[in-house]
């Protein structure tokens, strides 16, 4: 038998809770499937969760919407095995991908990422090209592909040894689209000595519903990206990164003129988020509500 895995799905969407069931089909003997429920379940949700538990899913409930970082930390603290695979509630992975992750962690990898492929429900509009794929948690080019939280494995033992958790000032919560809790966590895990494997030939399909392809959502998402970058103290470098991503070529890239137009649009939204977060933090400092303020 190979290295046992804990596979955790964190969800705050009632209609996605049942998706934890198909993870059971990807497991081997000794694995566990966790569902971290980030909402206050009503009668309908309770029935779904009872059914999942009867099939072997281990259900952990936050009791309310406490955010993605809190949910990830719940799984990190309470999983049964050293190697924990995080899977978003709108990700589809096959048994072969899970087995490739198992092989990588068995060989000593402390971080494992996979190729995140978009599954669009409806054709993308003119305002969405490969340069904006990262807002949707999917990869565009092999050269730019990195380990992201939509499907990743981490070494919980190493994280616990250094007291590492996901930052609660990052990650989605309620209507907030803050991001970067996964990449911030991985950066600290690498700094602590974790080796990393990115499995370019192993795929996880990330569903992109029509509402996440809308211009209003993408601009809102990029605005929150700017706010998140201020929290991570990477505001200036993030603007260069956003511009470079938007104008870069690739299989799903737009024409040159449209790439530069989209770059102005989305980099401007990120900049607006940076300015907003900076202003909010300045006001809070003035009121003595931030650490280190007078």
C-alpha cells in the first residue's frame, strides 16, 4: 500500500457540498476524505452532510462562514495523515492524478501541484483571455504554471513543526474575494525546506461557470487581488506581474492589441484595489486599529 492521503474539500456553497462524494472514488485503502463546511447548515444541507458521512466522508463544520483560510486550517489541524491534498469544491480530479500525487509525496515531496485546466461553461467573452486565467484559478501556459490551492498537496508535519497556518487576512470570506492565502502559505513552507514537485502531466479540471466569466466579476476579482497584495507587502511587484501576464502570448491569448487593452483594464483594477487597501489601512492606523499604530 502506498502513502496514505487525506483529501480535503472546503466549501461555503450549499450546492457544492455533495461534490465531496466523488472524491471517494479517487481514494485507496487507508485514505480519508474530509469536507470542511464553511456555513451554517440548514435542514437541506444537514441531510446532504448526513448522507456523505454515511458513505465515509469525514465532515467538519465551522458552524458559520469563517473563511477559506479558517477552513484550510481546520483540515490542516485535524487531518489523519501527514500528506494533505486540498481540492476546491468545483475541481474534478481523476484517480490517476491522485495516484501521481501519492507517488510524489512518497518520494519526499513536501509540496505537490498539478496542471489546473479550465472547463468553461459557455464560450469566454472578449474581456477574458489567457492573461486573466489566474483570476479563475486555472493555468494558461506551462512556463507560468505554479502550485495553487485549487488542487495541491502539502506536508502537514513540516507545517506544524514550524507553526505555519494559512493567514486569516487572506483567502475568501463572505463577499470578500481576498486571495493569496495558498501562495503565502507555500512560500513559507518552501522557506522551511519543503521540496516541491509540479506535475505538468497530471490534470485537475476547474469548472468556470458563466457568472465567473462576467466582466464585473473579473474586475471585482482583480480589485481584491490588489487589496490582497497590499496585505502581502507585494503591491509594486504585483503590478508588474499583472501587466506581464496580461500581455504575454500563449495558447488562449488574445490578439496583441486586445492583450494590451485588457492589461490596462485589469492592471488598473488591481491598482485601484491597492490604493483602496492602502487608504483603509492608513485610516485604521490613524484610529489606532492596526498593530504598531500609535
